C-alpha cells in the first residue's frame, strides 16, 4: 500500500523505473542521490550515478524509515506527517484533536507530574493570604506536580479530598478578592489593584486555576467574555468591549451621567474637547480606560495559566474552553444532584431499622430542598439555617468539593455512600454524623434523628462546626 501511495505522489517528478528504485533503497534506510540527466534504461548503468549519504537522511516518525530530504516531502503527504522546518506544527499534535471540554480536561490531567508532590501546609484561618504565600514560597517542586495539602492541627491525610477542598476554598477567595462583578451579573473583571499585581497574586491565581482544572478542583468560570478572549490571544487589539464590561463603580457612574451633563473627567483619561456633542467619544474613552488598564493583571494571570499550556489550548479551541472560564450555564450543585448520587445502605425491607433509615433519607431530602429554596428566595425570618449554609457547602462537607465532578473519570465513579449507625448509646445528649471525605461516606446516628427538627439542628451544627479532619 505504501508503494502504491508513493507511486501516485512522485510519478510526475521522475520516471517509473527510477522512483521505484529510490523507494526500495529508501526503505532500507539508504540515502540515494539521483542524477536525472543520466540514462537509466539499465539498472547497472544508473548504479554509477548513486551515492550513499547517511548524514542527510530524514526519518519518518510513523514508519521509522529514513528518506532522502527530497523524497520525505512526498512521503509526508501520504502518511499525514510533515517534518519540514517551514511547517509550524505537526498534525499529530494531540491539542489539535480535542472534540470536547472533557477531552481538554483529560489531557490536562495527564500532564500532572505524579512522580513528585507540591506540598502546601496551611491553616484554615486566613486561607487566602496564607495559601498565596505558601504557594509562592514552595520552590523545591513545580505546581505542575501532584498537589498535597495539610491543614494545621488536623489528622486528615490527603488522598485527594483535602486537595479538592483547598482548591475549592482558594478559588472562592480568589474570585472574591481579585475580581469584581458588573451590574449585569455576566462575569467578573480583575480588580485594578497594583499591590496584588506587585505581589504576583494574579500569576499565582492563574496557577491555582490551572491546577484546579487538572487535579479535580472547580472551574474558574467567573470571567467576563472579553477577559477570556484576551487570555486566549494575548492581543488587546482584537478584543471588543462595551459599557457593560465596565465593573468599576466610579467609572460606571461616569458613563451613566455622560448623556445628561458635563462632568469631571479627570479619572477617565479623556483628553479631547469636552462637550455634549462629544458624548460618544467620552463614553468610549471611559470604557477603554476602565478595561485596558486591566491588561497587566490579565497578562500575569495568563502567565500562571501556562502551567499546563492552557493559553495554547485556549487559542486553538476557544469554543471548548469558554465554559471552563466564562459565566454561562448554571452548573451548581443542587439537591437533586446530591440525592441522585447517594447510595444508602438499607437494612432488610420491612424491618424497624429500614423504616427509620427511610425516614432519615426523607429528612435529608427535605433539609436539602429547604436550604436550596432559601438560596433562591434569599434570607428570611422563617429560615433558621445560617446564611452561609448552602447546598454546595453541604456537598463540600461530604466530599471535599463543592462542585459537580469535571473529569470524566470522576463522573463515572462519583458516589456518596450513606450508612446508618443503630448501636449508638442514647445515654448521651447528642451524637453527630461521621463523614469520611476521602471515601465520600456519611454515617447517620439513627437514635438521635427521630424527627425532622432533630435532624436539622444536628446537621446544621455538624456542618457549621465540623469542617476539620479530626479522625483518621
């Protein structure tokens, strides 16, 4: 088949007998230089015009055979690979073959260096500042290595759950401290903070985002679309911004006032003639000033994302990467997701234990739905749950992550095991559920959860005050 393909490619360049002879010798890893001006009617006549130059061979990476530089071009057309220096990349590059966001996450996950660990030891108090400092201070290994997290004064051993909890908490704080949302709720811009820029916090934030995508953490999908497009290209000339992309409160007020009256433009960097006729130019100047001054922050963030060659992937597959970084489809954990993935271990059907276990699962469902409704309706006087208690936080308490699993391998095996403990000594006042985050298992003390009121009170106390890993 190879001979037939090559025959069709090079038949227009040399005679049939000549290129057949070249092909046979090339497959023997011998370099042949052919002089077309000499007659080749007889094989013994053309042998005098052949010389062997092994130093000038070009090897095909598919067939592992050496070819003459003039022949490898034609061979490459048939086997799908080009080794020419003029070609910027090989079509076999796996980055060019991605078909979905899951393919990208899989590939990034395979880039994690499993031979070393990137160790972080922090306390839960002031996690953002301490986490940033310890991340930057770790010089022995790269954050491309497998992340290993230890929380002070906790007995938990990181087998993946502590890493996910650390990444979840860090991304929440990064979003809160380094980004600001506009009134349209369509994503966030970086905060214009030169102190954070000077401390390289945006670069560290980019590394945390990349590590989160690669090691099972949540997606940093809170950016505005123009920020994402700049991270893809790195070219400020190609991005388009509008008044809705201005998230700075002071500058957004300037835009609102512009149509009505002339105002102080000292903060907008507008240097043209100030008049009502120049309203559109003034507004455009405010928009550009508000967004373009954030380019240094985005540049630093982009450097952090280079940890797993993410800018290259984002540039090639912008549509596939956008859901990972841009606010879009609501993919938050809800009560249905937790209950669908719960696997309770029930006692024999018809027994008293089974009835008690069924009641506890009903209490669990009602509690999750009540908290979910309070999230949508906002806090009210009838809501006894703390404001910070959300369905996502319950998910994080159970599994270490407050988001739906992203990696295909995790989606397949994601299960929350539910067990029931019936041999609890009822002489004590209260007994709390036991959670094993690494195995995603919760054990309910059935003797203390006989009513919905008891269930809510015990669960609220356990979730709000039982975040630490105190058992091994």
